C-alpha cells in the first residue's frame, strides 16, 4: 500500500527540473553584460550626452517676470477689456488687455485684441508691437499679419527691407513659418529618428533593411540641420542686433543726446535694429527711412519685439 502510494504521487503541474545547459544560459542572461550590449552602451552614452547638451543649448530662454494674478482676475481683465472696447473706450480696453498679457495670458487672440485696441486708440506703434509679439507665437496667423499691415499703413511707416546676410535672411524666413518651440520639437524629433535609424542600421544584417535605416537616419539628420540652423540664425541675429518697434513719432539724432546735431523724423510702427546703448540712448538701424541708415533714439520710444532683449550698455554691432 505504501509502495503504490509512493508510485502514483502526481508531480505538481508545470514543474520541471532545471537542466544544466538551460541553467547556464539563464544565469548568463541575468548576470553581467555581454560584449554586444557593452558596445551598445558605450556608443549610446555619448549620444545621450550630446542630446542633453542640444536640449540645454536650444531650450527657450526663461520668460520675463510676470504680474502675479489668479486665473479669475485674468479672466476679469479680459472681460473688462471686451466691455470697454464695445463701449468705445479703446484706451481702457488696451490697458485691461495689456495687464492680462503681462499676467501670463499671452495668446495670439489676446495680442490681436490688444493691437486692435491700440490701433483704434490712435497708437499705431504700440499696435504694431502687439501684432509682432502675437506673430512670435503664431507666425502663420493671417489676422495678426493683416493687423500689422494696417498699423504700418496708418502710421505711414516703411516696411522693413530684406536682411543683408544669409543668416539673417534664413532667420527671417523661418520666423514667418515656425515658432522657436516648433523648431526645437523638429530638431529633437529628427535627432531621435537619426539615433534610432542609425542603431537599426548597425544591428540589422539584411542589406535592404540597412539601406532603409540609413535613409531614415539621413532624413532625421536633415531635419536636425534645417531646424538647428534656423534656431542658431535666430539667436545670432537677435543677440547681435535685437529687433524693436518705434512706439511714437521721434527724431533720430546723429549722437546720443538731445542737443547733438540735426536729425530726421521716424514714424511710429517702424521696425529698427538695436545696435548699441549708452545710458538712455540707443543707436538703431532704420532701413527704409530715407534719412540715413542709423542714428540714436531715446529708450522711451522703443520696445524690443522679444521682450527683455536690450543690447548691453556700451555694446556695438
């Protein structure tokens, strides 16, 4: 009876004996890194470091200090601006919308409303600045571009001429079609595609698959070159000579000071390049004015399109 019981004891279902070869292979997988995996880690570490460096270099600059307001207060300012605009009080509408923008509601629609209020209030220079800043966030918005054209026409301001260098032209062209954040997304996407496709080409053995992977890697590198060159061109032009808008009618002087020679008039809504700063005076380039290529204007009548982009004191192009 005891022999029969021992003979028919069932083995637990799914239990197997661990054999030598399988045990060896299992322990090899769980412990240590093989030569191929070590080479992969050695190749991917510099690429990961380079990707982090690109993100750090090309990430957008920190936003300017904003007025701390709760969302309900910002909504109240937007509503107050709409009410004032409908009542014909365009100055009050512009002030309410300006405060909403300063509190962080930097949407293209609000910039369009702000520009329209300034234009209706008879301030085409500030209207042009609002439309420009809206286009920085929505470069393909036709309403913002039409509003900018109306502001220039009302002030009889000259249209900016084409840049004289290849880098500045490329920056101007890219600025009409994409924001800096969109270009950064294209750059990182292209870089990721190039890394993955390059790794696939290195790992695959089939010639056809390798050629496809290499083509994808080259495509990704093309996106990197396109977006990266546009970002670098923008940063170079804005660092060397930031763009600015003339806010009010002013007289361009040949030197920094009110009593320095005879100047020429410049219309509001004109676009300028900030070349140098000495105290409260800035030397600017004003293409298309007909009175000269450059001169000096007080800081009070100028505003940079990219907020906070002033040249350092004493800096010259």
